[in-house]
C-alpha cells in the first residue's frame, strides 16, 4: 500500500498545460506587480530576465504585438547604410 502511494506521487499528472493566453496573463501579472512595487530590488534582475524572455516568446508566437516603443527598447540597434 505504501508503494502504491509513492507511485502516485512520482507519476506526473496528465492533461496539465499552459496556453499562450495563460502566458499573456503571466506577462501582465509581472508588469502589474513591478508597477506596484511588489518585487524587491534584489529580485528585479531575475524577474526582468524572465519577463524579457516571455515577451520575446509571445511576440515570436504571434500572441502579442510589441509597440514600436517596446521594440526599440528590446531590439538590438542596427546601423542603417545609405545605399
């Protein structure tokens, strides 16, 4: 009977998933908590890195569209040539 309980704990649950909409909600949650000061200064680097990856993933997947202002902040600068 104890082995049966252990096997149940070790078996991953089936059917649990995250949708793109769930990830958009997470992005908005991170944005709201940082605007309200709910994240300590020493945590900002990690939170910012996750947020940046999340926005990039959602943009590449087509779930969100970045504004021109956001794109300028996150995109690497490219020098324009005068061809």
